[in-house]
């Protein structure tokens, strides 16, 4: 291709070549934070979020958006990102006397070696026995079992209201969303919602059931959700925004 003119050797322009070589990483507060970019057909502007565990920056943008523009946008919000990262608390192990949120209330972990290994809620405590090793694992499994049981009840309730068949339920620990509904009708729900208030958990379940009828976020979807959910959706969302990330600081 030595004899071709420059514009034919580089049909997409040199700026595109430079953009492809820009690593999707920026430095925030002395940390190298990767950036995940999603180009969406419905996007009209760039939206940036920090992953719940602080591991990456997520930017959604129009399909025609350039990676360089996303990086510049992230750099322009460096102060905000540094503040958000400072709020992130690494997961701490649970032990006797520590506290655990459960359905919107705090339980004090009461570890008694001679007690049954299976956790049990006794008033405002979570009592369990067995060795201290593996305590986190036993508590996590208990929370997941409790979450699955409550999710199943919630699904049955909202599916009856929506007059749809109860879909397959799966638990997830996704960092990007609290729930999802696949095109095959499988609903996945984040088990960490068992730590949130009941109304918050149920709002997410109702949201995903509404997607069984409207696979979008159109006015019809929101009208359907408003009829399905008995509480205040906006109030539930207001709880999740400041408190949701903190649920990942427990049993990471």
C-alpha cells in the first residue's frame, strides 16, 4: 500500500488510530481506575457512575461517541470521583459482636461455639455456632437462602397482580444492577437486597416483574410498575442511591 495516498491508507483518520491506542484507564487519587464504556442507541448524552465496589468507572454514551471524549469527561469529574472512592470501605470480615444489616434493621452477630452452626435470628441478634473459621461463609449462605425465600414470595405476589406466570428465579451478586429480566423470562435478583428494607427489596422485584409485560422503560412500563408496587418507588430509589453501595462493604 506504499503507493496509495494518505487518506486511503488511513480511511478512518489518524485521530481514530490515536483514540484506539488510548488505554481506558485514568488515575484518581493515586489509583489507576479502569473505565468501562457502553455505547447505547438510546443514549443522548454521557452518564458516568462508579461501580458499587469502586473497582471501575462506568460511562454510557451515544453510539457515535468517542473514547477520547469519555476519558475527558471522566477527568473533568476527577474531584467527584475521588470523593466517591474515599467513601468506599473495603469489605470487613464479620465476627462476634459485629453488626449486620438484615431487612433494614441491624443484627448483632452472637457467635457461640456450642450453638447450632445454622444462623438464627433471636430478637436483635444473629446467633450461630461452630468454629470462627468460615463464619463469613456461613452467614453469606444464610443471607442468600433468606433472600431466595423472600424473593420467591415477592415474585408470586407481583406475578399474581400482573397476571403472568412466575418466572425462573436466580440470585446474582452483580455489581452493576440490582435485578434483571432476560428475554427468556428469567429474573435475576441481587441477594444483597436482603440487607435493605423490605420495601426497597420489593420495589426491585416489582420492577423486574413489570419487565415481563413491558421490556423497556416506556411510559407504559412505569404505569404498570405504579400499579404493581404498593409503595413509593421514588422513596425506594432514594434509599438505594446513598445506601446501596454500602451493602457491598459487607461480606465482599
